[in-house]
C-alpha cells in the first residue's frame, strides 16, 4: 500500500518524553523570539520587488501575506505542541499522513531552507556592495550580480534582443561573488560548530528594530499622498503576486511554535506569541512600506511597449540602467537596497548607510538559521533511512553533520551566484507554501483520527482556520510567477523518482528496523539556535 507507512506518533513523542525541558518561556519572550526570527529578510530585501509587482498596492500585499501566515501558524502550533521534536513539518506529516507525503514535504523544505538561504545571501550581497559604495569603494559590477548571465541565457533561448536586454548584457555582471562568500562563510561556521548565544541574537533584534524605527520616523513626516495614486496599477493580480513574494518576509514564525515544550501555559502563551509577533511584524512592514511609497513613490517600471516588467529579469535590470543614464532619479523598484535608497533620496544618506549596516550585520544570521534548518531536515531524513545514512555522519572533531552541511552550503552558494533575489524568494515560497498546506491538512486529519490525544495547544476554530490556511496557501502559490509555480511540481517529480528508486526500499519504517520509531536523534553538538 502506498500510504500505509505512518511513523508512530507515540514513538515520536517518546523522544520528547525522554527529555525534561524547563518551561520557562512566557508570552513576552515568545513574541520577541518570533519578531527576531521574522524581521531581517524580506523587509530589507524584497520591498523593491513587491513595489514592481503591485505598486503602492504592496501595502495590501503585506496584510494578505500576514493573514495567511497567521492561520497557518495556528495550525502549526497545535502539531508543534504535540510533537515537539526535530524535523518540523516533515515529522508532523510522517506521523499523520504517512511516509510518501512526509518525503514530499521534506523534499519541498529544501526549497524553503536552502533556496531561502540563497535569497538572503543575495540580499546581503546587495546591501554589502551598496554599503561599500557609500563609503567610496566601488565593487566591480561584473562580480556582484548575474544580470549579464541571465540576459545571455534568455538570448540563447530565443528571447528578442530588446534594448533593455542588450543593456543588461553590456553592463551587468556574471556572478554574485559576495553572495557566494557569505554562503561559504556560514557553511564554515556550521561545520566548525559556532554557537549563537541568546544575547547575540537579542542584540541583532534590537539593531533591526532600531533601523526600521528610524526609517519610519524619517519617512512618514515627508509622505506625499499623490505617491499612492494609482494605488493598484497592476490590479488584484499584482497585489496577490506581491503577497506571494512578500510571504518570504514572514517565514520564521515557526520558531515560536516549536518552543511549545519550553513554554509556560502553552494554551495561552503560544497563540499570544504567534499572533503577537506576526501582528507586530505586519505593523512594522506596513509602516515601512508606507514610508517608502509616500517618500519617493513606488510605481512599477514598464517596457517601451508599456508592459510591466518582471522584477529580477534582465530586461528590468536594463531598463533601470537606462533610467539612471537619462539623468533621472533611480526609482524605488530598481534599488537593490530599497530602504537605504529611500533615506538617501530624502536627505538622510548617513542614516541610510546605518540602515544598510544593520542589514549587513543581521542577514548572515538569517542565512545561518535557514541553512541550519536545512541540515536538520536532511539529518532527520537520513536517520529515517530515506536519505543515505552517510549524510547523518557527525564530524569526529567538531561533532557536526559536516557532509550534509557542506553539500547544502555548496548548493546554496551556486544558486546565490547566478539568480536574483526575487526569483530565489519565489522558488523558496513554493516549497514553504506546500509545507504549510500539508500542516493544515495534517492537523485536521489528526483531530479526526486521534481526537482524545492531549493537545497542549488547540487551534481555535480549527474547521475554519485550517481551510483558510489551505485556501490561502493555494491562492498565493497560484499567484507566484509561472517559473516558480512550475518549480514545485518539477522538483516534486524529481523527489518521487528519488523516493521510489532509493528511499522507499531503505526506509527504516518500511523495513521495520527496531528503534527507528522512537530513538532519540543524536544531537548536533556545538550549534545552538
């Protein structure tokens, strides 16, 4: 039978029961944890991309993405409180729906974590290069982006040699070297087992909040109402398309739900932490977006034929160069460090550089957390026999899963070297949306199959919230660009080939290997998130 391999929930729970974790986290600590995990990626990286897709309508896009994340988070929290062990959505799906779908979720999470890490690495590169430029150091364009490479690929596949495309080919770069460097640096840190202290993370949270607060305080007073007209130049399609991309800015809230085992009164504090952090982040996002739009405008760029250009495309890069060459101010939608650009445009270049510095300081920790999450998923899947057990090998000196970490780092570096940030974020979102979709299904299935099981936190109005999460994930997925929509089924098909040709015959559950259902995962020593 295809769906008869379900990993015993009781056996999985045995892992948590063997550990006695102190319940010390309250609602305030959980809210701060969520804010720290969420803020630091999308708002620094994707503001310009969202503006190109929706114009001022990106304000509504932030609200749509925040709502979908909110209902998905409530579903996630119930399962996390019941199964507070490693593996994230992969483990939950294995326990409820079975091995095939768990494999597909784990396979999709590669898009969320590894590709997401690549997107953040490119965002860091953009801010680092911009910060150097502000200090008078001009980093060569040839090795700080891959616009020329993308233009060359498009021409090879028969694209018309438009002026914008030819401009990108002439002045663009061929590889994003800073993104490769930061991905390699984080990989090295994970291999040698660098410990991230709670104090260091708290400092980063303060830096990020301070930078965004300064941006809001300086931009809202110079807001011009006419910059919001037309509000949605690309219509509802553009608003939802931007929401699908902005979804990336909210990923990380699961840090709250996975802390359920260490939370006092989880029935009360988990929802407060989840919803509180998402509400606060959404308010920050809307205020930042309002300031950016109101200060300098955010209308999308169009081609010579009047068509709205795709953000991150070679044509878009060429059009942005042409606009600047005409002596016009660089539009918000063209900036690779949008918040810094806005502050410089309204007379605060020094504060803008400090905001850029905040992004440069904060984003590597986000890359680290995403790559750590990816290695943990791979590690868990290898322990289940679904991936080669060699991947779960721990380094004899550093006590970290060095093989899978190096593989993940290499893959993330290659993607970051050649793809723009928006495209990477969209690819990452396709995997994340699928994982959240499966979590919403799993929580409903488990309510029906095992209603009497103790739930430290129960999703309120489950039969309303879970369907809303499912519908929201489907709508945002279908609102992604066509290439990102196609990535998920193509990637999934590759995953099924791997599963049926290798993993299914080696699965510990399928082979009935003793201890595979309840044995503790060996810890990854030296890495503390």
